[in-house]
């Protein structure tokens, strides 16, 4: 029996067994309600409403403290001897590497195909709202992180939910938080294995096989698939063995390089078609409020934009606090401010650049997809947009997809390890078992698709937001106190280095939730 027939049999068996489960869970998690002529997934509304509430609760902190966040990333307020493993910049790039990926390349193309150019406007708005949610969850992640004897730290919803709720509400809060923490850990682990690992390997392998030789090439064969999986697994394993310091070292170089290359390519396409820029912006604004020809009209464009932004930046899902919790700081809110830059980079900058490039280049595949004449994948549309100006860019896009996938596997490997350690204990044996399983899933990803389990993993990731955001609402006053404490520190530090006042010295008013 050939390897292809074996893998096909496994795929079919898994699909037959889990498909009813995935369908039923997906129907619940992504339950929709009719809004106008389209449907709104309630889970997207849950995430957007959280962004609205936290933006109001903290007085549009994503706007007022944006400059302060940049200063923190630059190291202006670093302190010697702070607990943690990585600096602010490394923590940011490690977290961004988990969100920047195929969603920014393919997901945006899908959004502007279904919702028209106007979906871009709503993506930007959702990204801006998500900045406030990221600030809240990451501040809590650092506040309630666990410092181990070996100098490593663990953080995330599995830590701040039980500790924070116990601190605020006593024994009842502790029990409720423990339940939420266990459920959150299971969701993170499940999505990590199938969505953050197997899916990323599978898609990157498919892109590499397609680029280098196509269906008749060596990479498309079983031997090529195994070789690809083994190489990626070896690289991932080597980095994971070094922990978050090793991951942050790689991502702090990889993420800026990937983002810089991608944005530069977008700017080249835009500059070559600079005369089309005004019409493109006009189309985005007009399409946001007059989405003629789009399913569901304006509401349809809004929903698609919000949905793709929520899927892309992961604000409110509880994943990013795991990476940010490893930061070296004595002030949790300092990293919360750094984290609010993450949705800005992921959604407001990179997603917008993709949408603008597609709208300006206006490739034939985009027009065909908008008319519904062809079922064209998002990566194809984005690739075609770049090819109108840079004929060689599709090959470079393959490299970008591969690097995006690799960085995502690394970051979700770290997330999965922390969830695993919470559930099964932090010991060398336990962690080694997880890393072995993680590497095996990398190899399996080049051979198997397991689409049904990946669909189930998507449901698990967004179900995580339900558990996480409940805790964020209950712990918002804690975040307010931490923010005031850090702003006091900023005022004190600035007073020592300047003679005048500082616009960051105001305290946040305390409110009751």
C-alpha cells in the first residue's frame, strides 16, 4: 500500500468520525442571526462589543497612549533587574508572529471579494477597537503570570482567570476561574495542534510543492512531503528547545523582515499605480457606506470586514497574553500598552496594505471572484495583484508564506506548551513529550489535511474568546489600577530626566464596572 493511499485513508477516517462533531460545534460557535439581507455571526459581535466597551472604559487608550506604547517598545522605561525572559520588542514580535500570516494575505482578499472595497474600512475600525481588548488581556497576563524557579515564566488565561477571579471574588471566584482556566487550556492546546501547527505546515507545503515543480515535481511526491515535514520539524524542534528566548530571538528578526518585505512590495504596486490611489480610497469609503452590489449591502460589508479583522488579530482570544507574559517588566500595564500595537500592525497596517494593493491593481481574478463567476482562493488574488507590477513576486510570496507559517508554528508551539504544562504539570519529561508530539504533527501536516479537525480547531479558538472575555470584564478594575500605577512610574521617570511636565502624567479615573 502506497503512502498516498495510507494518508488518504486516514484523512477519510478522521473526517467520517469527526465531521458530525465539527459541524454541530461550528453551528453553535459561529451561530448567526439575520441582520438586514445578511447574517451576523454572534461570536464576531461578542469580540467587537468587547472592543467597544474597553475602548470606552479606558478612554480610547489606543489613541491617547499610542506614543507612550512606542516609547515602551523602544526601551525608554526599562528597569534593571525586572523579572521575565525577553524585552518588550521581542515579546511583541513573538506575539505578532502568531497572528500575521495567511489571514493577512488570503483572508483580506476574501474580505474585499465578498464585501467589496468597503470591507477594508470596517476591518480598520475593528482593528482599532481590538487594540483596547489586547491591552486589557495582556496587562492581566503579566499581572498574574507565574515565575518559576528556573527563571522562566508562564502566563495567559489559564493563569489570570483563576488567580484574578480568586483575588476579586474569593473562593467562589477561584472555583469559577479554575473551570474557565481548564477550558481555556484545552481550547488553546487543541487549536495549537491542528490550526497553529498541522494546518500551517499543510498550507506551506502545498505552496512549496506548487511553486517548485508542480504536480509532477519531486516535492509533490510522498518522499518530497516527508522530506519537507522532517526539515520543518527539525527546525521547529531546535527553536522550541530554547524556549521563549529562542523563539523571541528568531521572531524578532523574522517578523520585521517579513512585514518590511511585504509592505515594501505593496508600496511598489501602489506607487506604480499612484494615479489610481484617490479612486481606490474613494471606493473604500463609498463602499463602506454605499456597498451597492455587495451581498447584504453596507451591513454585509461591515460584517465581512469585522469578521476578517477578528480572525486576523485574535484580540480577545487570550492567546497573545501567553507570549507577552514573558516580558521583562515590573509594571504589567507597560506590556499591555505594547500589546495594543499588535492589532495595529496586523490589521490596520498589513491588512490595509493588502486590500489597497488589490483594489489599486484590480487583477482579473478579483473581478471574477466579486462577480461570483469563479471560486478563486484568496492567495491567488493577492498574488495576481502583485504580479501586475512585479512578475517575479509570486515566487517571493511563496517564501513569505513559508516564513509566516514557520513563525506561526513556533509561536503556537509555545502557546501549546504552556497550556500543556498547565494541564499536565511543568516537568522536563512532560515538556519533552509535548515537544515530540508537536514535531510529529509538523511531519503529519505535510502528509495529511484533516480538514474536519482543522474546522473543529477554529471553533475551539473562538470558543476560547467566550471564556476569556468573561474574565476580562470581571477583572477590568484591576487593569485600571495597574495602568494608574504605570503612569505614576512614567511621571516619576520623566520628572527625573526633564524639567517640565509630561502629557502622560495624568491618572486614569477609577470607575465601577
